[in-house]
């Protein structure tokens, strides 16, 4: 048995908690998790469902409250104001100092604000943490209109949330189509149509200039790039997130946009690791970005760090990219690498249902015809099968012929395979 | 750009209020209930037809208008909006009031004095429909059967509208509506009308606990050829068809496709399904109640047969007292009063989860000998908690999903709602090609190749 270490984890989000759980599985180390946000781990992805009344906060906690004591994971509700690598201590807001043998930083993201006039007024906010949910709850009570800025995943979630309360929403995005830095044209346009079908005042190619204040310092309107004033009492800023690392300023831990880590997720200080949204990989794998603020990578990093700390040094290797989202009624899944703009040397087979609510894109290499990625809207694909096809460089012919194996839709759902196969045959030269 | 569709918001900007049509529906339905209430105090005995139409039928029509309007307007993503903000569906005052009303109804139904029921005007107003279809007068069990069936039908339509994007839910709901209407209402009552045994086809032993007791068996054996065949069919379903069907499809073929208790839970009870207790403690309690009840009913049935064979030589009236006790405590108090009466407080499947011996039997088969499983889709789970919240059986589905593990649980009735509410396409009900590959123990977080490949050590 290895020597018992004292491990401190800053942040009780999915990354920090996954690390804690796996360290406990593998060892008897002392584990302390510090969070200023909530007493217990909850699922950040479910914030919208609390607002919409699908669930209460307690339903979003993946583990019951007794779980932590039973697994000897000590929870501290406090804010870490400073990390002192020289003395191996962290300083808490309460004034207390905690010693650590190994430190794991998993402090997640903060919402972006780009210095717009009025961005700090009451009723102007992003949506990332539990406190954001509370302030959104308070600021949207009884209002007449809301504006959401930013055409990404959080933006569309905020629109959906507000509509659930019958609050009319104006949705401003700078690009000429929804999330078109990630989604190819057809998928992006499908979501544009879907957003409109939900009665959103949806403005493409519209810049956001400033928020105007009322006499109480709360938002009363926004001004667009063309100078149009839109009266509203709430402004959702969903223009991306950045690593939440300001508290590390003078710690000596090397940072850039995020905390710089090596393949083992180790920072510039050997006994300090970092993971999740706050991390910037020094050497990301080919095709991957250095900062990937998504749920899944946080989870994988947690597992990786736990292995390394418990005496089994492990590289962070997230495998083939995947992600998912839901835009109102339309589910989105992606596997492998599907770029927004067609890449040179790649082709794609795109099928869309007649009613324009389901689609499948299979991207493949023109020369070898091996499959590199899938985009699915409104249909469910089997992760394992897609992963294997991409990993094994299976040819698009084989994939299309065996498409049924990847179908994860529930029983009695209308099958899409035949239509996709037909489309494939017709498109063949 | 478009702003149409905010008709609701014009009335009340933030509360998810109801529009004119919904209000009219509720209004008509309330008038109907009022008429029933007045009729029940006596007048319905003089003019049953009037109260049948202005009371019963009017409230059905009004409620149907409300439901059609409500759900034709909602899209999939709006289905569960404000469930936890509504007094009725989140154990508020309205929920408690409704729970007390339902519980009271069951108490009066089961144990109300026959002096009341024999001349009750409330029953008489059901005479028109009872006489027209079956040619006999209504009694309290007709009233109960009618309300039960109509609840499944109307709320079944509601479930079909609500889940109209999901073909599994549509087909399954049609199935429970069909079995309730045909096999648990029309057929048994037609048989009664033709002086044949009133035989409830969709309920079998051990749920229909006294079906295989000596008295009922004797009764059926002396009631003609048809009755004898029914008896054989019933025993066949319990002992032969059940294990075979459960092997191929899991327990859902019965609990979520045929059974009237499950049918009521999944239609009338749908607004309350999320109130089930998800804690580990509840799971422990469940195992300590449901299996002993199964054991008890099996032993009791054996005992009754021994007693019948020996003509009471050894046990005297003991076994009959036990049988009476079971009927009272389990058959009526648990299955009826608590099972349905407590829908708005404990969720919909309290009986199915903690009490039903048929569910226990099916559950054991499902757990140890079935091809059915709920598959988890690789690493896509985001631990949002929707699946667990909306599981009527109180299974912490998410606990499995977030580990990438398949769900094989005795209690799962295969209603499929976890898959329906999952926002990331993670869960799927599947019948595999064998029962041996159901569990994928110790899965890794899918996609994490670093940990998965027995780990790459320092380069």
C-alpha cells in the first residue's frame, strides 16, 4: 500500500468530483474538496431544467448527501483566495489555511464579458453556475422581454428557459446562421428554422453594442450595432466562457488563457494538477483544441488524474471526439471530426428528412473513403459503433450499408437508414 | 421576427396560465362535476339520464377539451415545464387535497356501508350507460370500473398527445387502453350480462390473488366449459406465458403494456410519476416489502389448497382468516387506497414497486432470466438527472447511465420514459439476442482511451 497522501481538490464540479471518486476507488488517500458554489456536487448541465421546473436542485445532485461521508470525501464550503506552492498550502476566505501533498485545481469557467457599456448592470448576466441561476430567477420575475446575446449552446438554452416562463425573447447573434462555427450550413439552417418555429424574435448578423440603464441601475434596453434600441429587463450574455483562474495570479503556477498542463495534466508545479474547463493543454492531440470546456472531457480528465496520483502515471487521451446538445426539441450528437466548412480532401454525405427535423451527415476522406465523423440531428446514434467505425477507418460504403447498427433510436421509431442509403446511391458518380 | 403564439402571454406574462379554450374546458368540466355532486345527493335517483348527461358526460367532454388544447400546443421540450412549480404536481396544497380526495374515494368504495351503496344516487346516474350496453343496473363496482376505464382512456389520449414525438409511448399507451377497455371492462361485463363468470382477462394470479384459490377455481369449474377454459388460460398465462414473454421482452410486456394498474399509472398517473422516492433507502424498503408479499401469497395459496383438500382438518378456519386479511390489507388497503389514493403524494407506482406480487415474480424473471436491458449510449450521459427524476419506479437510472453501465433492475417496468426524457439520447430499451450479455460491469468512461488501455506509463 502506498503512503497515505493529503489531497486537496478545488472545485466540486464534474472534473473535481470525478477525480475524487476515482482516487477513493484506487486509494486510501485523504481527500478534501473545496467549493464556494454549493455544498454538494450537482450537475451544471441541469441548471436550465431547474429554471423550467422540470426538476428541483436536489434532483440534479448525482449522489445522495450521505455518499460523501461514506466515501470519506471531506467537503468544505469556502473560497480559495490563494494557492501557495512554496508552503503547499491554500488560503481560504474564512482565513483558514489547508495543507496539501497534492493539489488538484478544477475551478471551471467564468462567463465572458467583452467590456460592453452596461454589462455589469442588474439583470445582465451569463449562465454558468448556481449563483447565476439564482440571479436569473430573481431578475426575470415578471419581466416583459429579455434579450439573449450569443449564438452558442448556452445562448439557446437561455432562450428556451425564458420562453418556458412565457417571456418574449429577442435572440441576437453576430453570425449569419446559428452556431455556424461548429455546425455545417445545412444543420445550422435547420436549427435557425427550429428557433423561429418556437416564436423567438431571432436576429442574425446583429451586433450587440451596449445595455442601457434605468434609474435603479438595472437594464432597461439594449442597443444593437445598427443603433436599434430593444426594450428589455433582462440580458443574457452567452458569448462563451474562459478559464476561471484569476485567483492564481501570483501563485507561480504557469498560466496562459488557462492553467497550462502537460500530458499528465500536471501544472508547472509538480504536485499541482489541473483539470476540466480551467485547463489549457500545452500539447493537445492533433485535431483537438487546447481548451475544451465540455462535460465529457472534464470527466475523463478526472479519471486520468486519479490514476496518475494513485501511482499509475497516465496520459490524458480522450480518444475520438464526441459531444451532444439539445436545441429545443432537436437532439444533436456528434462523433469524430465534422467541420463547419468542408475541408479539403473530405466529402460528406448529408441526408435530411423531408420535414426538415432530422438529419445525418457522414464525413469521409475523399481519397481513402474512410469515415472521419458523424453529425446527427433528431436521431440517436450508437456511440460505440460510431467510435469503432472512425477508429478503424471504415469505408463510407461499409458504414452506409451497416447503418442500422448505429441506430440508437427507441423502438417503433421511423427508420432513416433506407433513405440515407438511397441518397448515397444516387450521389455516387 | 415572428411574435405570434404569445396568446398565452397576453393574459398573464409570466405564469404559464391557461388560455380561453383551456378555461372553457375546465369550466365545462367543473359544471359537470357540480351536476354529479348535486345528483349524488338524491335527485339522480329520479332522473338518472339527466345526471348522466349533464354530470358524467359533461365533465368528460370538458376535461377532454382542456387536454386536447393543452397538449396540442406543447412541443416535446415543453412537456415537463413547471411540473415542480405546480401545486397539484409538486405536493402542494392542491396535490394533498387531491390525494385526500382519492384516498377518501377508495375508503368509501371498499368499506362504505352497503346501505349507502345499494341505493346511492351516485351509482344510479350510471344506470343509463350500464343498461344500454350491458342490460343490467349499475352497482358500485360498475361505477368504479367505468371511472377507471374512462380515466385510462382520456388520460391515455393525453399521454399520446404529450408523447406524440415518441412512437414507443404511443404504441404502448394504445396497448394499455386497449387491454383496459376490452379485457378489463367490456368483456368481463358482457360475460356477466350473459350469466357467465365475470372474468378479468388482463389480471392473473398472483396479482389477482384469489383467482387460483380453491373457492374461485371450484366456482369456475362448475360454471361451464367456457369458465373451465378461462381457468386453464389464466394458469397458462401465469406459469407458461409469463416466463417466456418475460425472457424475450422483460417485464414490460405485462406491467407497461397489459396490466390495468400499470395502465392507470401511466395514463391518469402520468402527471405524478416524478414523485417516486429515488433514495437508496426506498430501494431497500422495496425489497423488504415486495418479495415477502410474493412469498406470502404463494404460501397462502398452497395453504388454502391443503386446507381445501383436508376439508379444514388441520388448519380449521385459520387459512380463511389469513386469506381475508390478505384481501383487506394487501388487495384493498395497499393496492387500492395507497396504490392509487397516494398518487399525488408518493408517485404512481407505489403498489407496483412495493407491493405487487406479480411484479415481484416478473421482476425476478427479468433480473435473472431475460434478454431485456436498458442500454447506455457510451459516454454521452451528462448526469442531468431527468431519467431518475421521471422514473416512476424510483430507479436511480442516472447512477448507471453516468457510469456507462446498462440498467438491469428487477423493478424496471420498461415504460421507456427515461429514454423519452433524456436530452442526450443516452438510454434505449432493448431486447438483446441473449440474456447473458445484459450487464457490462466495470465499464470505463467511454472515450477515455488513456485510462481504458491499461494506461500508458511515463515515456
